[in-house]
C-alpha cells in the first residue's frame, strides 16, 4: 500500500515538473533560439509532451478509445477540421514545390501544436491544470519585467538591450538576408516601443494580458482590492510597453468579464464605466508616482514618451495624411484581399498555400491573416460560436457548483477571446510559442466545459 502511494505521489511530482518545463520552454522558445542561435529549441516542448503522454498513457487511451468525454464533441469537430485543412494545404504545397523539408516544417508549425489540446483534455486531475496556469503566470511576470525594462532602456536611455540586438540579427538569419532594409528594424529603433521576449511586440503584449487575467482567476473572489491592484498593474505594464491594441483589448476583457472588481456598490452602467476608467487611470497614476519620487527624471521621461507614443499611434490610425496609416488603408487592404479571392476562390474557402502565398501574412489586418491560414468558413464558424457562447457564459455562473472548474472555464474563454480581439489588428495565434498556448487554452476550455455541474 505504501509503495503504491509512493508511486502515485512520484508520478504526480514528475507530471508537475514536466508540465512546468513545457510551459517554460514554450513561453521562452524565441528567447532560447536567439540566445543559442538555434531553431532546435522549438522542439523541446514537443519532447516534453511525448514524455507526458508516455507517463499518462492510460488517460490518453481512455480519451481516444473509451469515449471518456462523450459530450461537447463539436469542439473536437472544429479542431479536427482545422487539422484537416492544415494537412491538405501541406500536401498541396508539397505537390506544388516537391520539397520534403517543407512538409515537416509546416507540420511542426501548425499541425503539431494541436497535440497539446488533446493531451490537456485527457488530464483528469484539476491540480495539474492549476500548475500549468501558475507557470503561465510566472513566465508572464518575467516577460512583463523584461518588457518594461526594454521599454525603459529604449525610451529613457536611448539604448538597446543585448537581447534586442541579438533578436534582430537572428531574425535576419531566419529570413536568409543580409540587407537590413528588408528586416523589421523596430528591434534596433531607440525611442520606440519595446518588442519583448517573444518575436513581436503584439505577441509579447498578448502573453502579458493572458498572464494577468490568469493570475486574477487564481485569486479568491472576495479579495477584490488585491484583484484591482493586479489588474491595474497589468494595465500599467501595457501602457509602458506602448502597444495600443493590447491596451484596448485588456480594457474590453475587463469590462466584459471582470467588472465586479471595480464595483464598490451597485451602480448604473453609465456610472460604472466612468468608475472603471477613473479607477484605471488613478491606480496607474499612484503606482507610477511612487517610482517617480525616487527616479523623477527617468520615470517622468518614460511616462511622457509612453503617452506620446500612444497618442501618435491613435493619430496615425485616424489622420487623413498621405504619409500616415489610416482607417482607409485597412479597407483598401480588405478590398485587395477580396480581389484576390475573386481571382483565386480557394483563398477564401481553404486559405492560401504556405510556400510563396498569394497574400502575404504579417500585415496590419490580423483577421485577414487568420483567414489566409484556415479559410473564411472555419474562421467565421469558430468566431461566431465563441461570441454567442460568451453571451451565455455569465448567465450560468450563479448555478455552477464546482467553482474551480468554472474559474478555469472562464479564464480559458477569456484568454482565447484575447486572441480573437487582437486579430482585429495583429494576428498572433500562429506564433510558434503562442499557438501552443492557444491550443492548451482550448484544451482547458473543452475539458472544463464537460466537467461543469449545476445546482
């Protein structure tokens, strides 16, 4: 009996260690690749996943062959459709260009991350999911600290971090070019916003959003003051990081799902919105004021440049100047994409080929990138269904019995919604680090949706 207990205990410890390492190497994939100048670090999360599957083979067999979770199969259906589309596009790309290496590259980039979804769904113990979420918080805090530090160096000291320079030249190496003009020079630009540990500033900002909302989900409901402080800290990090899209997304999610944090008493909606905005600005002012007392010159310059950058970004979007990025350009990009769809109908239905695509992804209209990758029907189906489900999610909160399951369900929903909202401007979910987190969150959502119990 004692031996059996020790084995179970040892297995639980090993599971927690492997899950923790998986999150760490997933979150810092780009950092390790840049630091050691090697792409092979992207394989580490999958090696750890294979060890987890081997250690928990019984749960995996139950899920796949014994129909452990008979309900909510529609989520598996959409995940399956995604996988089929990716496989079809990989086969067509191979037939078109006859390059075997491309098959493995795209399988690894887009198809393999789905394996994390199936593994997370097969997890029986909620404590393992909790460990996973706590590691996302820890990694997110490290990413947040580096994000602010890089922003401080670029905006106040007018100098780059060593990682920024290494990341730029690593990206050039990946692009197989020596012409700096063909690369994204934001990493080397002082006086501009930080890019962070992930490959782009939008991806770093999205991870920070997920980190802070994950932390909020791990804190007990009655500790509203602590939650309010944490939310405001996350808001301050994003402001100092100077990514406008992420700030807007962060506030939208707060208004939609976490408005109870800001309520002192029951108020009308119009008054609540004023309270929400006032509290957000007040707490940020107080936090920054403390630092300003000790580092007045540097902090005041950082705050000035952060707000100046945000104002310029807003003007950049809505101005009518020829040299500015305007709303009109977004519509022009959409019209350009539709023109391509008329000429190449498969682009709208299944998306583009991976190699030498007709429509190049990585632009400023994120949802077009997503449609290019998976096609319009699948994208619209998932997005519409997810929004409609969210409208009902708040209605069932008061009749849920198992509170921890509910919290994980709500968090996974909120975090996936962050990906959709970011898609308005930047498509981030297909990044090699975030796509794994994306499917892990889908797995948590699918798992806890089945486990909900009602009064």
